C-alpha cells in the first residue's frame, strides 16, 4: 500500500455515530402505556451490538407496573423499575442512516408493593438511562420524568 492509502485506512471512522432518545407514551383510553427508546445511527458505520439499561420511576403521573422482566429497586428510600432493553430475537444491527425502536409496556393506575409487601409511595423523580453500543463508551443521562412523558427527549449521542 502507498502511504496515502495507509493514512486513509487509519483515519476511517471505526465506530458508529448514535443518537438516543426516550419517550413514555401514555394511553388516554386504557390503563396502559409504553416506554420507547429510539437509537438512530446517524453515521456511516454499522452498529452491531446494543443494549439500554433503564431505571424508570414508579410514578409517571400515577404509579406504574412495568412488563416483566423488571425489578423494583430503591435508592435512598425512593423506588424505580430497573430493566434492560435490547434487540429482538433476530439481533438485527443498526444500519447506517437507520434506527431501531426499543419498547417495554407498562400498566398505569396500579398499587406498587415493595419486597416485604408494604405499599411503596415515594418514587424517584427521574429516569437514569445508559445506552451501550459496541465497544463505545456508554451514553448516560438522568432525565426528569415530567419531560419524557410529554415529548421525545434526547438522551445523548456519540458523534
């Protein structure tokens, strides 16, 4: 290879450019909703492996129960649902200039109980979202629940 060819190969982008967003869609007609995380590949490199770790408040304008598998956990006496979102069984990558939508259903208007059976009342006020993609450093954000219940909120991006 010539010198300019070696420099060209060395300078090519090796990691995807990812933008992540979150939204909690609440149904107006029934007691269900869905938490959505969108991962946009805005670059030219394929994203092969991805997973989102989510700590969702138990109160999104009323207590919620998240579809299994999810774990009720507490931080300093305030409760949240902890779960992961990942690719479906086909494990499709995120192709350049495309996106994937990760989702988990939840039920509204429920009574959430702690492990010992007592009714839990205090909820965390924000979601903690961590997005893992290939070998890149994670995208991590803490987002107020009142924000992502109203509209899509950008978690962050790798550019």
